[in-house]
């Protein structure tokens, strides 16, 4: 005696939802990899703009706060000048 068992569909709703979630995550990962490293700070303003005197302070304002201990190794002026580097987070 054979019993007829109901056939199960090849794809049910859970399989479709998991496949869609996996594809969305893979696209998000590909977007992050393709976009590259975009972390960093941007200079918003700087002065002097045109001409300056020998004792004029050079000021640069960034869009995020700066860690004072990390600045000294990353700031370079060309041509080199003598002076002191001061960081003020406002």
C-alpha cells in the first residue's frame, strides 16, 4: 500500500527571504569594497588665503575634532618653516 505524500515546493517563502537577505548583504559588502576607504577628515577653512607676513599664524579648521597627540607626525609644510604647532579643538 502506497501513501501519497504531499509534494513540497522547491522554494518556500523562507528560502526566498533568506536568499534575498543574502543578496542584499553581498551587494552591501561589494559596495563598501568598491567605494574604498572614505574615512578621514576634510579641511573646512584655512588662513591666510592670499598673502601673509612672516609672523602670521597659519590656521586650518577641520570638520572633525583632532587628537593633539597624532597631529605632529602628520602635518608637513612645504617649504619647511620654523614655528610651533598648536591644536585647539573648538
